[in-house]
């Protein structure tokens, strides 16, 4: 009887340890490193500002137009001074440099600097 109880106890302990290891492995899946998106910079002329969509369209030196989403975190400067998005509408046809993140959802502007 004692031998049978001891055997059951050993089986129970081994089963408990095995289940604990399986749960620990399932709880810590291998994390894949997300590819880091690097900021890019482009210069050109502001051709359009769409206020409703918070969008700035910049025409590059090759004549290609690029769209940039402006967020609350976008830093905007006009003639070296801090500016607001609403002020960009007055800056069409002026030279600008945009630092942005190329994302699947669109180019997210980090900073826009308009020169006078």
C-alpha cells in the first residue's frame, strides 16, 4: 500500500512539473523583431495642403508628388520659427524639407521646414 501511494505521488509530481513547463513555454513565445522603419528626408515645393485630411503634398525635384500625413507630433517650422498646420496653407509654392517615416498606411511627417 505504501509503495502504491509513493508511486502515485511520484507520478503526480512528474505530471505537475511537466504541465508547468509546458505552460511556461506557451506563455513565452519567441518574439520576432519588427523591422525598424528609418526616417527619410525629401526636399521640394509645397504644391497643396488639404486641411480636412491633414495632408501636405510636396512636389519633388523630379516632378513627382509625395503625400505626407501631418499628426499632432509633427514639428512645423516656417522661416525658422515654430508654426501650426493651418499656417502651411499659406506656404504653397515655397520650398520645404520634410522628414518622414514611410509606413504602409502612408508617409507620416515627423517635421516640415518651409524656407522663405
